[in-house]
């Protein structure tokens, strides 16, 4: 999944923000952020221009949004509003003991927005748990079960011959065959399952 | 820490088929996301397209904003795309001393109803966010661009950016958030010495290949001003002479025409959009009858409309 992480710049919370990004990246996601932190990426200039020409915002290119609103900013509300408009699963984190805008709380009761919004107060030691729970939630909401991510895979002639031989005279495409094998690997990977607990 | 919530007034002037005077509040309530950005109130102005292109209608929109200026931080106007630039340009002149954000937006026509609804919602959210900023500008917000309204022109493409402008009039872009380009903004705290009114007693002429000078001169009788749209064409010398003669008594604007440029009475304009030039002319002739003063005002920037 492509996740946008947003937070208000703060030296005190910088290591915590980095931890959030680390967890998201370690779970197999690519992360973009308004902060300059390790492991978070940015769109290339070419991509940015392409989206601008089409009148699209970069947020539309993301699968979900994670905000740490421990330090309040008017920008947080705007990002949540825009993400929900585009039906992007959104995790709104704030440290235990800090307030949340009452209008955000009402969004959790609204039938149009509640399905995509998770408001979560947290203590640092439980961050990983909340983030992993959100990833599972986002994968379902974002319809990740439907293959929609396209990438180019270069293979050797030997692999190509094998895939052809394996799928020849079956109703299965080479891509389906590979997807099924990878799904099976995920199911059997205990280490990955343990990490996601 | 608490953050002071801003108040934004949404004026509905049409653009979304399903919205009526009675269901406007309910329609806005279907976008609960708006409430987390600001406290929202709404006013139904009108959705009748035929009214959107009349000076009375533009003044109505401006008056609605002016009478609420103290109560709200900013204003968002939902408006049909076709006539939006006239209303927005008029408001930029009529309220050029307001010093608050006034954002025009609406719905782009799209292939599917779903996409259209999504775009108006995203445009509205972006507009409300901008209306909470300190931004003394009248702008249009469509797609991912915030543009000074009186320098915007319509583009016809599949893109959600239905308006474009010179780079210097792009006031902001949307990516993950809204980036405002401070260097392109007008100065804050403009103090206008003008009255907030328009004179619509203007004869509008388009240069055509065939014309009858005698018939044309009849149309100018009793008019407070004549606005000639050249559409980039050459103006025949006898017609330019007619305009020049007329311009000794009545102000004449010759917009976007290939001319000698030598007739000193005529006001030649080619450094602003058609909508801005026409509305500005109506605004200027409502302020003064002095021909030299009118010429001077037409050639200077009154609301950031001049494209350098």
C-alpha cells in the first residue's frame, strides 16, 4: 500500500514519527510524508507534473492516510476531510491525554465517513499494535484483495518457458499462476504472520 | 492547546443539479468533512443560469458577501462554470477592499455523475480550507489550482483544472496540502476609494467582417460607454475613425484588436481577460464621467487584473 504520513514538525516527537514510518515500511508499505524522515519517499518531479496536468492531487494517488495529531494543526482537519472525500482509509492518531476536535468525533458516527476513519489515542508502547490493526482495516477498505497494483517483472527465457509449460492447456494465465503461488507463500510464512500479530 | 475555529460562509449560486433552496443545508450536511475545517453557514442566492450573467446578479452576490464580512473569515461561492468568470471578476472589483478570501468553485462536467459529485466535493473542501487562510484575494479553485479570478481563462480539456492563468496569477497548488505562493499575492489592506457599483449602460460590439457604420452609430446613442471586442481581428480604418470620433464624448474600449493604436481617445486594452476588461469598464464608468480619468483607471490595476 502507498501511505501518506502527516504530522506537525517537532524535534521532541521526531523519533516517534520515525518509529511510525519504520513500522509502516517494515509491513511492506511505501510511505510518503510531509516530514523529512528516513525511509519515507517522495513522488518524482515527472509524476507530480503528470498528476497536476490531469488536475489530480497527490493524495488521490495514495491508498491511505496516517496522521499523528498530537501537536494540533488546522492542516490535520483538512487532510482528513480530503482523504475521506476520496474514501481513503484514515488513521488519526493522537497521544493519550490530548484533545480531539469534537467535529472529528462526530465523523465517527456519520455513516458516510465512519467506514473510513479510525480515531485512536495512543501510548507509544502500543503504537505498533494500532498501526498493524489499521493496516488490516485499510487493506479491506481499500480493496487490496483485488489485484490492482501493476509492475513490470523481467524474467529469463527459462522462467518464461516454465510458466508457459505450467499454464499451457489450463485456463489459468501466467499472472494468475504467479499470484496464487505468492498468496500461498504468504499463508505459509509463519514469520510474517507473527510480525503482523 | 486549542485552535480558534474560523467561520466560513458558503453562497450557493448553482452548479449542482440536485441542490434547491430548501435542500441546500441538507446537501452540505452530507459532507460532514467540511465541519472539521471550519464552522459553516450557507446562503442560497440563486441557481438560475440566465441570471448569472447580469450585473444585478453580480451585485447581489457582492452585497451578500459585504453584509456578512464582519462575521466570517472567508467566503466560498458555488457557481456554474459557464458564467463564473464574469461574477468573480465583478466581485473582485466591487469588493476590492474586502481583504478576505473569496473563493469561487463548482462542479466540472464529467463523463459520469459519480465523478462529477466527487469533484464538487473535493473542490468545496479545498475552497473552504483556503477560505480559512489570510488571503486578500478573489480566486477560483478547481482541480488542484488556486487562481486569481480576474486573470483566469477557461480551458476545455478532460483535466479537472477547468481554468488556467499566467503563472503569476497561480496563487496556490494542491498536492498533499495547499501550498500558497506568497510572492504572487496582492498586498493586504487595500483601501478602495471607489463606490461598490456598476454601470451596465454599455453597448457591446463584436468586430464582424460585415458592418454598417450608419446602423452601428445608431446603437451608441445614449450609451454610457462602448465596449468593442476585436477577437484578435484587424479593425477597418473607417470603423476605428468612427470609434475615435465617438470617444470624444463617450468612453470607448477596443479590446484585443489589431489596430493602428494611434487614436488617442480610444482606450486600447489587451492586457487582461475579456471578462475582466468588460466588468472593469462597467465598474470604472460607474465611478466617474471624466474621459481622461476613465482611460487612466482602465489602464491601471485596480484589483490585480492586469497581466504583465
